[in-house]
C-alpha cells in the first residue's frame, strides 16, 4: 500500500459522505443547485468521472476538460472533495470503431457503453494510459482531488485472440512447459492433450476441464490487476500524495481474487448491493462490511457504493422502508467503514440508471428519502471519533474465491454445493446471535480467534492444513464442513478420501459421497435434517456427535469432533439448516447465553475507550443498559437507554 498517508481521503476531515456524481448528465445551470443541496445534506465527498470517457475524449487524442475544470472548481469552493475516476470501464463509441479488436468479443456488433472493452487488447491498454496521464497531469494540484478510483468495477471477461495470446503467456509463466500443463490439466481425459501452445485457447463458460477454467479465472484476475497497476503507476508518478483504489464487487460474475487485489490498493473500497427484501438485506449488508474490513487487514475501509431508496431483488426492485437506510449506514460504520457513499447523487432523467435510487430522487429534496439522507449526514460528524477504534472479532471464517470458482465449475462432487451459501450461512447464524466475525485466508493468522469456521474449502494445500492444525494444537477450535480439503490448488483431487488434507486433523476419512437431489433430505439422529450432500466417514480418532438415521448411511457418523492437542475440530458431513447449525454452534460454545435477537451490538475499542453501536432491527423501541455518552446527541446515556427501531445510539463507556 502507498505509505504516503494513513489518513484518506486526502483533505477530508471526519467520515466521508456522498455518492457518485455525474454532472455531465445535466446542464451546468443544475450544478449550483446540486452543490447547494449537497451542502444541505452534509455531503463532503463525491465521485466524478465514472462513465465520462466520451465526454472527456470525444475523439481520439482530443480532450475536452473545461467542463471538468468547472465542476471540480465549484466543488472545491464549497468544501466538497472528489474521488476522481479514470473512466476506462466505459470506452466511447469512437474507440470501438477505431479499434474493433479491442472491444469485448460479445459486444463488437453494437457498442453498448459500459464494459465494452477487452482488457488484454494493446490499443485499449494504451488508450487507458493516455487518458490517465492526461487527468493526472491536469489535476495533480487541484484542491478538490482526494482519492483516485481506477476503472470503477472490473467485470468484463473476453475470449478473443488478444486474450488467447495473453493466456498462453500466463500459462507459460505459471507452468513452464506443455508437459507440465498437460499434467496439471489432466488433458489425457477427453483427448485434450496439447502439442503446441497455439492450440491452447480460452475456455468457454461451459467447458468441461475444471483445471483449465480455474486457471482462466486466475488469469483474468491477474490480467485485470495488471491493468489496474499500470494506471496506478502513472497516478502515483504525478500525485504521490493521493491514494489510489478501485471498487470491489462480490458476486458469481466477478473474476477477481480479492485477497490478492487488497494488497495492491491504497484503500479497500466496496459496493454493497443486497438482493433480499427481508431481514436478509441486513444480513448481507453486514456480510459485505465484515468482508471489506477483513480485506483491509482490520483497518478502515470505504463503503464506496450502495443503493439509497431501493434495491434490486430476484423479484424486482423493492423500496427500503423508513429507517432501513439508516440501519444499513450504521452497520457499515460500526464495522469500520470510514464513511457512507451511495450509488448516485441525482437520479438521471433517462438511461439505464434512471430508476436506480439516488440521494436526490426524481421527486426532489422535499421527500422522505432526502430527509433520511440528510439525517445520516447530520449523524456522521458526531461519529468521527470512532475512526481509530478497532473492531475485535471472536470468530474467523475462511474466505477463498478460488474454491468458489472451482465449486461453480465442472468436475465437482455435486453441482448443488453452493460455496457462497455455505459461507453466508456461517456468517448469518453468527450475526443473528450477535457474534462479530472476520474473514480470513486459509493460510492467514488465526491467533485472534477462538473459533475458525472452514466452509467448503474445496481447494486446500498441505500448508493450509498445517496452518490450521498448528493453531488448533495450541487451543483453537475449528469447524469444517464437507467438500473441504478435497483438491489441491489446481483442482486435482488429493489421494486418501473426500476429507483430503484435513483428514488427519478431522480424525475421519471421507470414504464415499452420497450426493442428494435439491428436494432430498437425510435425517440425523438428533432430529436434524441434512441437504445437498452426505458421506460415509471412517473414524480415525474422532468421536461421533450425531449420526445418520435410515438409508444406506444408517447409524454412520454425520457430525464428528476430534481432540487435537489442546484444541478441537468439528466436522459436518451434510448441509444443516440454520436452526440445526445454530444448535451446533451452541454446542461448540461460541454463542452468547443471552441477548435480544432484535438488537445488534457492535463493540469497538481504543486504548482508552470502548464504544458500542446499537442497532434495533425490531419494529418497536427497546431498552438497553448503558453508561456513557451518546456520540450523536452528546447526551449522557445512563441506566435503561431507549433505542428506536430505525437505528440506535452510539455510546462510549
């Protein structure tokens, strides 16, 4: 990370508050109104430039930046700082006509704006660097500039000839020669053996070779990272005092290994877009926030983008009820975001984002939504002293995107093993019981935790098993779920059983798997039911906690526990429902004995103070015992303290 400053964004005091701002969508006479309303709402930081390449460079090499000068000057004059974006995710139409080979292979017939590029195309990389250098030289001393954002979101995967050549070179560097590649990819299967590098092509999404697809995922992550670091190098050359980031998104379509990327950005910045309308929206908000903080190494991060008044679910858009926006904002701040940023400032009159929510809706400032936005802006200055307070977590959950990629591809034990759902379940159940969690890499530092949950870690090296075993031996408790430790980093199966490299640590060897249909369940001896998977375990030191009841696995162990040094390892060979998983965690001993399931309390600490952020997820006020000061109101909090349902007090003790 850039060592020039530990305080970011440059020049912004307190916590950040704002959104993506697109002045190019509107005539200049609207800008003054925007800035006046921003000041009214408490906005101190906006993102400018995302999506504006065609306005900045309307023809190749011809730059029109006067409008950007004007808006940056206006924002600076009103004490509003700027995240300036290199808008390379949105190449203009002229670029595709001039360089058709540099457009993503699925968009070459019709220019569709966002993501219409091939990240491997030399013409695209060169154009990105030219534009980045133009922005960096022009605005390096501008008082509004506080943070650089490169590209926006990295999403586009292409399979053209440029990609093929880059993929071949990446494979040479990774594997050395074709014999090694053929061996790792097991190309003897299905007659795929290669005799010349020119024969190796990017795999189709539906390709049948899991190792080839896994390498292609890693290649895309590395190639996109190279695109990012090229621009970062230019920006640091001209503005070494300004941190550089990009915005992380999380989803099945994101080809990024975020552990690797998090070491290359100066600020971990994320987008949070829940796809549930029920309490699941709050669960997912906390999930992304805990993951972001973990990627930042426990330090501050930035909620760069979230929906304001509504969000997209599988059933279509849903409006956030009064108070939920504040709860989501406080969830992020509690988990160490250095601010609250939204998807857009003003809803545009047309285009793809016309009905996406904004801080300033179509109905204008005299609305319930704008009043709620303004209230958040009023709250944040009082919470600024939280910034240096850490967020101590008791539980770590192993997060591994290559395992997610592998379990989503071909050649897996069952197509119904959902990696993300396994991770989310562990986080969700702990969240519901007010247990704060971190995420950690499989070979990370487990020493801060009493419990480490390892859900579906399909790809695991011997070194990952050794790391976990050493921690358990010194008193840690691990909970491992099925489909963990089964394959190595290339996707090839470890010998010796389904439990793979974790077999000795678990004290049981998975002899044979029994995949279940989506509508099929198995009964356990404690009355619980399992889904998706079951397996025949041969015990080798572990004890049975509960077994299967009925069927071919009748009376065989389903959940086991194994003493290992001063610690314990629990193993779950089927997918439990949330209630049964909760009971298991209670048996493990990680859940608190009491507490209100409607009230979430996040504790943050400095050397001198302890803070509690209290969020009431119920629909009625509740009372908590508190001693200290409410940071928002400045009033003392003594004895029974009323927490309203729309959010809650933040107090220090």
